[in-house]
C-alpha cells in the first residue's frame, strides 16, 4: 500500500509539471524583458541574480512580487540555497549544522510581523549573504536582507490570516503603517494557536549495564495533545532622512503558553508493559526595547549605534507519572536579563570600504528548579567583541577581509578568541565567477549545556549540564563556482569544516540511589568535521511564466569522540516549479529532507512535498496549500543513537501534517503611498532562557 501511495504521488507531481509546462507554453506571448541591472563590475542584460563577494543579490520580477501575498511567499519563489521556507507556518530555517538564519528588512533584524506586513511592491532586491562577515558575530550561517523603498506618505493597513482546514492550526496577523514626511508609525498584533492531537513518539532502546546485562526498553505514544497559544504586540516609530540620519524606537512583547502537552505512553521494559502519563505546562513573557540610530557624516563616513534590552520570564512544570508510583516532577521559575549594544564606524574610501566596531553583550539568568530537581542556576555572562573589516575591488578581484577579537566571560571563566575571515571573489569573464572563503570562529556553549541542573528523561536516563565546557574552535573553507546567463543561474560549491575541541554529547554511567542509570551530558571532545558539496540551479524556462529550481547535496561527516569514531555519507535533493497564469500562481515542491551524523547522533528529517495555488486581486490574495497529499501519516524527524552503552532509535510521526490542507487570506488597503530607499543595519535580539526542559533532553 505504501509503495502504491508513493507511486501515485510521484506520478501526480510529474503530471503537474507537464500540465504546467503545457499550459504556460500555450499562454505565452511575446513579451519584452527589460531587466537591466547596472553593476560596479558589469552590466548584465536580463539578469535577476548578481553574484557578490559574500553572496548574491536577487531582483524579483514584478510578476513574482505581485503573486506573493507576503515575504515568505516571495522567498519561497526565489529558492535560496539551504534555506527552507514554510509558507504555512511562516518560518525560515536552515540545517542546524550550517548555522542560524538572520532575516532583515533594510538591514534591521525582522520578526514575523515585519515580514507579513511588508509591502511586496516596495521590495527592490534581496541580499542573500551565505558568508557573513565578522561584523555579524558568531553562529550566523546565513543573512537574508530585504532592501525596500521607504514610503514617504500615506497609510497601509491589512491582515494576514492562515487556517488549516484539516487540523486546529492557525495564525492571525493584523498590521497598520502610517507615513508622513520623515516619520513612520507601525503597529502590529499577532495571534498564533495550535491544538494538535496527531503527534506520536516511538522509541526502541537497549542499555548495556556495567555487570554485562542488557536492558531493553520501548516507548510508544497512545495519545498526545499539544496546545500552544502566543500573542505578539509590536509598536514602532521611525524618523529618517535617507541622506543624513535614521532614528528608531521599537517596543514589542510576546506572551506564550503551552497549557497542554499531555501524553499517554506505553513503556515496555524487557517483557513488561506499563502505561505512563506525561504532562507539562510552559509559560513565558518577553518584552523587548530596541533603540537605533544612524548618522551619515560628510565624505562618505557614517556612525551606527543600536541598544536592545530584553527581559524573559519563564515558568515551566513537568510531571511524569511513572511505573508503580515512581513519579517524577520538577518545575522551573526563572528570569533572564539581556543587554546587547553595538557601535559601527564606516568609511567608504576609494577603492575600498573600511569599517570598525564593537559589541558589548551582558546577560544574567536565574533559574530556580524545584521538586525532584533542587538547584538554582545563576549564570552571568559578559561579552566584548571588537572587529574591523576591509572590502573592495581590484580589477576582476573582489575581497572582504575581517578580524574579530572576542572576550567572553561566563561562570568564572574568561576566554580570548581571535576570529579572522577572508573572502575572495574573481570574475572569470561575464558569465563565470569563482569565490573562496576562509573563516576561523569560536562557538560558545548554549546556556542549557552549562547548567548545573540534572533532570530525569525516563526510568533509565538523566540529562545534566557541564559548567566546565569551553568554546568550540571552528575552521571553515569554501570554494564556489557560479554561472549566470540571463534567465539561467547555477552554482557549485564545496564546504569543508573542522570543529576541534568541540562540545558534543557524552553518555556516562551513574547511579540514582542504588539503581544504575545513564547520564547524558556534554564534554569537549576531539573533533566533528564535515564536507558538503551542493549544486543549485534556477532556470526561468519562460520569463515571468514558468520557473524551475533544482538542488542536490552530498554530505560527508567525520566524528571523533573520546571513545568512538563515526563516518557518514548522505545525499539530499529537491526541486520547485512555479507557473504564473495571469492572476493565478501555481507551485509544486518536493525534497527528501536533511540527513546528518553529529557526534553519536544520526538524524534524518522527513522529506516534504506540496502543491499550492494562489489567486491575486488588487487588495486580496487567497492561497491554498496541500501538503503531504495522499498520505495518512508523515515522519518529520527520526534519529539513531550510536553510543557504546546505549543504542536508541527514535521516531516522531504526525497525522496532523499528513494530507494537510491550509487556507491563507491576505488583505491590504493603502492610500497615498510613495516610496524611496531606506536602510538600517543591526541584529541584537536574543531569546534563549537557558532552562533545561524535557524537550531539550539529549539534544
């Protein structure tokens, strides 16, 4: 039956592509393409993708912007390498091994509200930075900067409403903007609610005891309810003269609660079956104040400053009703204070641009554990980061050279780290370009990894932090060859990364009273290296009518722990096809998911496939998404633990995301809006509260 379903889905996708091609060809008329882009290096006729030293610029066509109700829809059509766009959940992500994704609008970090309220007709181009410079700091793998034209007058109001028909899953966003002269006022409110019953967890595990016995354990969810509700409010004022100054004040806040995460689970220990219940309640509140200023001096000089203050209050409870009255309960009540600030001086000289700056970040968290976990985490962290960067062009060679000096202080430890970075880009004629990137960085452990708390995962396992963890050293080299010819763009890249003295998961034996158990903690171990070769192609088969995007990757990992060696090879790939038929846009997507091995954890994300249709009028866009069609259950994630004492296979499934049908309605109403360019550059927000929650155990 599964094989028949896979064949049906395969032929439906093939049939969709053939039908789109035939329909588009039939409607294609002779049109004049007038997309000339003036570059510093060369003028490319008809090009929508422009290669830069640290990434590329993409200029969306008018048809792409008109058919996109929001930013997520537009980015989904551009198909950025390694970036996964979920147009239903309104999220952007990349494989965790490759780093975080920062999304900005005119240089400033953007939240979901900003992306949903953005007027697509004011988008000029998208800057995709795949090799962020030293000024972006640590753990940043990709930067997506959406450059717009600022409105000088008029107002805009609208709503973006998403509701799944086949499950209780929805988000509802309201927004309004008012421009008058140099001032802009923005207000937004978002409500997100998910009440899902279809998630299931399955696990098979074997434990090698110290006396030689083998203990077998299995877990299967009989039922689960997961209810999440969040409210987000945003108020912002901006005053700007694009040739002289920008000043902005933003106040935002989020209230989030998971009142129900209730699980009924069957646990098998050797030949015995038992039922257990697991319940948790998670609440958080987080106000944020963001102050920004920019001033341009004569002779191409500028000064930028940003200060962000964040407070996070969290309240988490967890109850495990175990076997034979062996209950386990703990709660966390905690507060986190974060202060991030940055100052950057930039001087545009000839033939290069020089910038220097400093970042100061201070955080303090206090998490009080109660119940079966009695401890208090008090972690104060200070971080000073000085950086300087030089970028320019010499003939056909473009370069970006930077150096960062990082001083990190946490848990009575002080670390000094130097982070150099070099990017070279060489034009091989008008169509070919070669780029080489070399980066040395350091990655500080997450707050939960250095916690002093230890919490129980199940009858056999505990999870504990390690306050003595040190930063990971990372050396990264990447070579890329790209080809651009009018409506065809292709690139081939090879990335090799060496992580040494890396903080990886480690399992040790211990005792809970007189009972032997296994403790998952973290330790700096020998190395975790990877090689990633990938190819990405974008081809406008018929300009403004039919586009095809293809990607494929080869991943090879090399893991060296204190007592193991693991090597792994995987292949990934996918495609997108988009057709524009007057006011109707059709899209098909399919991929086989991300597969990796890090340390002793082998993971595999489930493949995704969907088709969508979007109909656009002047002020209204109605979209339909059909995900994982002709399937009764999907597997979003699965993993295997390859430890010498603990072997474990885990599987997460969901019937909510199978055969999932979702509607999206976007409505906008505006009057008297005229636009010009605007830019702002900062990213200083954080959201990590440092708590060890049950879902974090073992990660």
